[in-house]
C-alpha cells in the first residue's frame, strides 16, 4: 500500500532531474484532473462540467481550463506536465479505493506541506483511510486531521489509531460520522491507553458513530488513563445510561480533560446520577454538554447536587431534555449554595421562563456579574436570553472614570457650577 502512495507522489514532481524536488502547481493538477474527466464523459461542456462520481457520492462543479482560456502560467504548467502517468494514476486510485478527486486533493496538500488536512466527505472509505494513514505516518507537517463523513468504519479507525502511535505531530483528529463501532472504539481506546509516549493528541471528535454501550466501556477506560486529551466529543453515539456509566467512571480518574460533549446519547435518570458523581470528583472539566438527552427534573436534581461541590465547571449545556422550570430552578439554587462555583454559562434550551427562574438569576448575577443564563423559552415559544440592555451614556461614563479620561477642565466647570 505504501509503495503505491509513494509512486503516486512521484506524479507531483517535475519531469527533469534538475527539478525533482519541486512540485507542480494547483493549476497543473486541475489541468490533469480535467483530462482524467475526459475519459468519463465524451460530451463535456466547454465552460464547466458536473462530475457525478459513484464512489465519491457527491456532485461538484469543476471549471475547465481550455486552451483558449489559459494564460502564460497555465501554458507553462502544461509544458512540464507528464501525461504518461495518467493511466497509472487512475489505476492507483482504483486500487486504493480513493476517488481521483480526493486523491488529487490529498496529493496537493501533501506536496504543499499543509498543517491541516481536511478530507471531510470525500468518499475514501476504509481502504482509502488505511492508505491515507499509511502515507501520514512519515509526514512531518500535518497537525490537524479531519476524516469525518467518509464511512471509514472500524478498519479505517484502527488504521488512524496506528497512525497516531507513530506520528506525534498530529494533535487534533476528527473521525465523526464514520460508522465506527465497538472494534474501532477498542482500537482507539487502546491507542490512547497503552501508548504512554502519546502525549500530543489534545482534541478528538468521535461523534455520530455507533459505539453503543460496549464502545462506552473501551472509551471509559481510555479516559481514565489518558493524560493528553483536552477535548473529547462523543455526541450522537447511543451510549445510554450504561455506556455513560463507564465514561463517568473514567472521568473520576482523569485530570486533563477540559471539554466533554455527551449530547444525543439517550442519557436518562441513571445516567444523570453518574454525571452528578463525576461533577463531585472531577476537578478539571470546564465545559459539559448534555443537550438532547432524556434527563428529567429528577435527574437534573441529581446533577444540581453534584454542582454544589464542583468548583471548576464553567459552561453547562442541559437544553432539549425532559426538564421543566422545576429542574432549572434546582440547578440555579445549587449554584447559589456553592460559593466556590466557577459556572459562568448555563444553557437551558426549551425550558419555559417563569418568575422564580428570574429571581434566582438576578441573585446569581449580583454575586457573579459574568454569569449568563441562555436559550430559555417564553410561554409563546420564543427564545429568551437574560441580556439587559445598558444605557450607552452610563457605559461611556464608567469607561471614562475607569481610565481617568475625564478632563481637568470638565471637573473645574462642574465645581464652578
């Protein structure tokens, strides 16, 4: 597999020995791609072409570079471009399972030594993910890798896990929406647990996959032992209460994770209890997203008790649950009881505002001026934010006083009056 990638990368070099280290321009690649597309459709328009690639599963407009439109730089690119590799290029793409469009983009990014490789929704699949991961193992520039929405499945996830074991430069990975199951979660969990030397990966997005309860077990162990991750997105994975129990067990041991997303995971009353225990014992998490779950007022009361003992959490998102004003008030009261609370934002989407919530909010606002209560609803269903408009003249006056900008002349005038 790696030999094929190496051969393809050679297509990016100039034809002469004196210019082997240089790469062709993006314009040259586009010309190359146009010629590849000629083999797919004999009736291409002269202005533009709509490519419908079954493997890519997308539609994209590609502006053609016909000879009459080419300026001098384009003509120069044509002269150095070697079309003898066209058939081998297409054959390699087919063998790797990577559509020509995706392959051309990938090669262009590698040749340019980009620090970000964003390959979202390019149809590379499991085999293509293996090839990309293999090529990146020896890469010295990419720090952010996005392979989301590519159907890489467990095989592709395992390849990325191996990649991260040997490439310590990559610190931000997005594998969301890839149909990764428990085997893929196991591979990623082992990678982040067993490899003690892996301390560079700080952000991992595994949302919109298929982990379920079993995947929660693997990831929970990983969270407990990992010392590098700062951000972890596990949203849309149907972890359920049992899966969240394992995640929370790991969180009790973790001392590095700062941002955790557990939205859309079918968390109910029991799951809320595990989350509450985590808030009591974990002293690092700054932002927690529990939106769009099945948490009721009863579960929210459990979380409120956890917040009474937490002094690190800054942002809490609990909207779109089965919560009424009663559950919302429990949260606000817990923040009033906790003098050491660091919470600055609480998002309560679809909770209807009432007089008790308003009273609790203003009490909190007096104690914590930076506190915000967001995304509630009015009785008519409109969005309600606690944002009080300030008198602009008052704001200006405060600014002038804080910065001692009031002139001596003005003060003298006031004294004379």
